[in-house]
């Protein structure tokens, strides 16, 4: 059986478990931690995610590969490939999110919004912590949690990013 077929089957099993977790527990840090455990288990078999299947773009840029998404755009799983120097500024997701490591390190910084939200398009943030996502661990985010990411590895990184709603349907994100 091909690696892609094995990966697709493993992703399908994991997503079935993740749907059940959300259905039975709702969305909260406890359920997201269980979802994180499912994704860590999926990512544990790195042979399902060979770097050759997730190349950077032809121009050498970072790429996000959609691995799974329900017909209603929920439960979207991506393989996020980062190149050295990739930086994503502070942002929320407006849906729950879980990130786990497959190859390399993704540095996450966490923020608290400290302004009164009275100025549209402007936010004052205070950094509250950080965490390095790598193989065997991960982070969880509620819809309003804010983080930034960066990668510095010499080789491209690959992490699984799971969202309650597909990225192209998140129209109210604050970046």
C-alpha cells in the first residue's frame, strides 16, 4: 500500500476520533488536549509524512497542504511546511486550533490582548509565554487565543495544524 494511502487512512481514523471528542465534550481546553493527543499519535509515525511529500514551493516559500476537510468546511487538517525564517505575526483563529510537530521546530509565542478594543483594526498585546512545537508535542488554542509562529530550522519543517473550521472560511481573524 502506498504511503499516501496509509496516511489517508490514518488521517481518516484520527479525524473520526476527533469528531467524537468534540461531539461528546464540546470545545474547551480539556477536549482540545484530547484532540492534541489524537494528532500526536497520528504524527508519531513520521513515515506517513515524508518530507518529499510536503515540499516547499517552487520559489522556496512555505506551503500549507490540506490533508482533510469535511464537506461543511469543519475539521480541517493541514500539513504546514515552514522554511527557515518563516514568521507569522500575532493572530487568533476565530475557531479552535491544535498544532502538533512532525519534523522540525515551530516556535510559538503567546499573547494576551490588553487594550479596550475601542479602536478597530488596532490591538495592544502583551507576550505571556512561549513553547516550541516539535515531534511528540503540541499546543491548543481556543478561538480568541492569540499566538505567533516562527521557524529557524535549516531544513523545512512540517507540523499538523487542525482547525474547527477551514482556514479559507475564517473571515474575522485578527492578525
